[in-house]
C-alpha cells in the first residue's frame, strides 16, 4: 500500500469536482507534504547518519538480490537457508502460498523498479534483458489472479514506467521499445478469462496456459474469493489500458469494484472478507482492515488519485467513515460483524493492517495514523518483528513473520507527512533487527517464530519489491533519487505508476452509471487538499503528545477491554481465564468457569457442552469475563476449523470382488509424501501388532511390503508412521477408535506431526473414520487378501459408481437456515493430560446441542496433548490476499507442537458461517445482550 509523496503548497483548496488535470497535480499528492514541519522533540538526524543508513539499505538489498540471482534465478524465489531456488512442484507444497509462484522468475520481475529507485540503473538494464530473454508467461501452472496481478503485472508495468523514464533521460535503456509493456499486455489477456462470472468478480485462480474450467486447467471450480482479491485490480488493469489503449482491462476491473460496492452491507457500509463470485453472497461476514480486505480500501482511494473518478473517492470516504466508527478503537483496529458492527468478531489483529496508518496519511487523518503506528512499533520492540497476528493484550497469536513491509511503508509515509525524525529512528530499528535476526549467509530468512528467533526457508519477492524501497526512500534526500518520486503512485506491491496516466486514453466513463449514490452526503467528503496547519498544528510536540500515552501500552497491556487484566494484577487476583489456556481436566479451570457463569456439561454420547448464564456469574466483572471467554472459544474453534478445510484423499479397494468400486474418503497427513504430488501407493493391507502402532511391531513379517492398519490413540500419528515404516510397510492407514464415526457426519482433519522433524517419514499415511475403516476390516475377515490403493482421488473407477452420492460437503452445510445455526455451536479442542505420552482421548467427536438463549460453545478433545492456542500462520498475502486458511497448519509446530482437530456434530454448520451469521439470529442475541448488560 502506498502513494507517492508530494511537495506542493497545500494551503489552497481544489474546487469541487475540479478537472482531474488539476486534482492530479495537487490534491492527490500535497497532503503528504510539509516535510519541513517538525512535530516532535526528537533531535534531527544528521545528513551523514541518514546517508550511512541509506548505504546500509543498499548493501542489504545487494545481499538479498545478489544471492537470489546467484543461487535461485530463474526460479521464482530464493530459499535462503538452503541456498537454492524455490520451483513450484519441486518443493513440498505450502498450500495457497505457492499460488504466487508461476515459474516466471517472480523475484526478478518484482524487483525491477526497486533497482531504479535504489539508483542501480545498470543492474536494472541487465535485469530487463534477462526478463525479456528468459521469462515465459505460458506455463501450465495454476496461479493466484490477485498475486499475479500485483506482483507480475504490476512489476512489468513498474519496470516499463521507469524504463521509458530512463530512455527519455538519454543515458540508459536507449534500445528499449516497450517490450515489458507487451509482456504485460500478454499477461493481462491471460488473466481476463478469470472474470468470466455472472458477477464480474474474478475467479481466485487461473491456469496461465489453459485458462479457466478446461479439464487441463485444473481450476475454475472455486466459488469464493476474498474482497481484496477481487478489489485490488484497478490500478494495474487501468494502467495497462491507459498505456496500451486497450480499454477492456480497465472495464473488467471497474466492473468488479462496482459489484463489491453494490454488495456492501448498507446499514454499516462495511464489506465482508469473503464473497461468492457467482451469487454475490457474503461467505465470511466479518470486516476489518487487515487480511482479506486491506488493499480493497487502498485501491479505492488510489483509483481516485490515478484515474480522477469521483465515485472512487465517494466510496472510499463512505467506507472510511464506517471504519473509523466501528473498527477503529484507538490504538487498535478490531474486526467486527458487518450486520452488527458494534460486536467484535476477533480478539486479535493481523500484521497486514500495518499498512493502514500509511493510508490514513494519504487520506489526511494524521492522529489515528500516529496512534496505530505507535502501538505497532511497541509490539515490534517487544518481539523484534511484528507477529503475523497478536491479541488485544499484545501477546503472540501467530508467531510467524515473513518479512512483511507494511510497517516500513507506514513509517515512510508518516515521515513524509510530518518530517518527524522519530520515524527515522523507527526505520533504523527495522534495519538493525533485519540484520541481527533475519540475515543469513544466502539472503534474509523469514521468521518462523518471533519468540524463539527460528527461521523459515523463505524469502518472498515482496521483501525486495517493497521493504528496501521504503527503507531507502525513508533515509534518502531528493537528490539521492534519479527521478522525481512525487510523479508516481505506488501500487499495493510498491510498483510505480506515473500520474500522467490520468490524462491518457480516457475512454472509460468516469462516473459509474450502474450505481446509485443518492444516499451519499457530499458534505461529508473532503474535496480539498488538506491544509498542513490543520494536519500538523504549530505545536512541535503535537505528534509526541499523541505517542506518549502509548509508549508502554504493550508492556501494560491495557487498551480498552484489556484494562480488566491490569486491574486484576494490581489487586493481586489472577487474570481472567483465556480460552487458549483452558483445560477441561483442570479443576481450577472448572471452578473459574463456574465463577464466570459458564457450565460444562458432559453429554451421554461423550460430547462436552459449554453454556453461559451471565446471571449466574459471581459478579458483573466475572460475567464480562465469561462472555469474553465464550467469544474467544468460538474464535479459537474458527481457526482450528479453517485448518481442517482440506481436500479429501481416497482409499480404494481394488481386489476381488470390489475391483475399485469401493472408494473410502480419507484424511491426509502433514508428514510423508503428498499423494496429490506423488504417485499413488498400492498394496495389500495387514493389521499391525500392537494394533495401536505405538511401539515396535511384533509382526514385521506380516506388514513387510504391505499397507499397515493401525488404530488411532495412545501416541502421536507420526510415531505410528515411524513404527510401521521401520517394520517395512509401504504405507499406513489409521482407523479411528471412536466407534461409529464417519466422514458422512464429521469433517476430515489432517493428521499432525509430533513437533519434530518428520522428513524421515517416507511412506504415505491416511486416516479413516470408524465406519470407513470397518469396511476394510470386514473385507479382511471375509476375503483375507484385500488390496487397496492410496491416492488423492479414485483411479479407474467403475462408471456405475460415478452416480453415487458423495459425502455431504461444507457447502451443503452452509445452506442450513439461521434457525439451525443457533441450535448448534462449534467444537473446540481441549487438553487431556491423563498420560504424558497419550495423544488420543478415544472419545467421539463432540459438538453442541441447542442452548436456547444462552451463549454456548462445544469442545472436543484433540489427537495430541497440547493447549489449543491459535498460534498458526497467516496468509502470505502481502497486504493482500492470499487465503489465511491454508497457511494455518505450518505454525502449529512452532506454537505447541500440535495441530488440533476439530470435530462437529452432524447438524453443525462450518464455523466461518457461524461466526458470520450468529449476530443475525435476533432472538438469541437479544437475550445474550441483556445478559451482557
């Protein structure tokens, strides 16, 4: 996220509805001026020290870029711990994170305009030649439309913008003849089929070679996309249209934005995180300024800056007013429900919202920008980096940090707006932390856990595209840059687009004719360039006074709803029980629940139900703690459920008399070969002895060369895999010990590792629920010799079986009515510590029964004995939007060495839908609110 700074006089307003030739020259840029205004008492940094830090940034970039070119190019990204390139398909899949990789030398393209900003013009010229010579955009690979747009299309356009600038200067790029632009146009046409939906919202993924929905495309079946994914296209697509004269790109991007605007929640003027691309229904109805939505807001304001369309500013201002009314709780930015925006949807914040202070600077709202930025800086000072997510009391929620640049971006824009040397010191801290904690011999490695300092073999392309650009610009004077940065706007990936595009090829109607704006009050909108005397009062201590109360906010952990925690410490009492710390077997915890008015009920079928009656709490404060505990329990379950939304695997019985007609739905494992990437495994099955597989097998001759059957429970899944592997098995099937469990009524889950390195496990492992496992066991009893195929999907299946009804899917359950939703609640994994080595509770999946007007949540035991902390990884979505859900599994190892399961009652609806819709169940929540009051 960003927009270039300006240096013009901001004292005079621009007339309403002024021609964009005037607006582009003044209003969009000048609110970032006033660099001479000193708003803090910090001593100015000397020119020599600024140059020293700028040179340090150059050296750091050389270290990262040089190692990429030496050890990784032409691969998409560098793996800095192993000093090799990351090539899609040759490394273990990381889920949606890999959708940014398209075998098109991603890091090189993403770094093109950074080379020019850092005054490395010769290296830029060499890099452009390499792109033109080596990069192929016609690969048979499925990529993210969003990531490909902001990184590759944006990188090509940014490179083209600066290539023509250098050519005009007459020294470099004299041979250049719009080759990068032609590549960008080729890529643009490859992305257009993604927009072939009734709504105009693009599919989230596309095959670069085959497009959408062809059998060979392997994509086009998705129904949902994130708001940022669909709403972060207009700058690149409009620039492509303005550069080439092909209006189709801008038209498609505008249509997507128009549809999102029409689907906003009209009473709150907020948008959800995820939307159905065909129906326009909101799938996830929580709303914030972080992952999944962030750059949608950014691009509305910047589309106005670049294109001069008043409707984009109207929309942004409408959304911004809603954000400041509901989401902004200074210094926090907390997600809310779009239909009930006074109700928080989360108790934590993600790192991607760090861009928002920079956007507020562009908007001209300086005070909240300073507040939020200072809060984030205090978190960084505590953990060295900004964790992917942190709670409202500033504890680590997800411990990973993939070297995101958003905080550096906001730091740069706050310095541009205020000239406050304090922000130079902040930038200095960022440089020191990167060199001290992230620098490795082959580049800079992402942090796997900010608490332990462990690394991840990952250096994303956005690190070179954005981080070094913002840090260098932070310390650079105007004469240090070979062109005027104020003539450009930054995309969300920090690629540079020239502002003169606003007056070029204006064939698109500036005013949206499909939307009505009669409900908008123009008097609420800023149509003038903010006056610096309003933004920055004459008091030189203005910014310092805003920051001062936040200096110790992280250590004190007392913003808003967290004051209760600090008060409890002062009084000598223990802080409120947090859902992530709760253990059902801890008597002290059960006593605390009782005090909070929360009852834990063991049902006959083994389920555990949590119900809260606020009126039964010991005090009003305890009742408040109980409500918070229940909300945290539901949120915790949400994150665990996301982790389990995995494609099923198949166990196919291929021996007589089945011949492949029986296909059993199986769950995958986090360890061993990924059957979606490796050849299927075929073999006869044999039961292990002991059947739980938790010790050395006593019948190795029986399982040698076969697929071993083991029962769930008594030890870790990975331990079972190692034991049967050591006995010579070629694969393994874990059968649930919960009698009667079935994939028809319970969602699949991914078998987790044991927190250790599982690279030694070389055999595939799949999980079957009891009902499916019994089919194999019955077949063994009847036919003795039973041969199965372990694969990602059924092979050579009998055509007669194609019409069989498949197990109900998540989408089926999402179609339940609100009445059904209120009668159930999500299950949440709890801790069982009966024995240190025990990792299975041998009890049925647990879920919630109707709770009438009480606030309720269900809990169920995990396969591993660990506290269900929600410290999982977020999305790589650089500002942006890759799905958070598929990255959650990796972080589980770093937090509690576990990946808990989530089990559901057969009536249960997926937790995302519950979280989105629970506030719509009017009767239940009217009662809950009365209890809360």
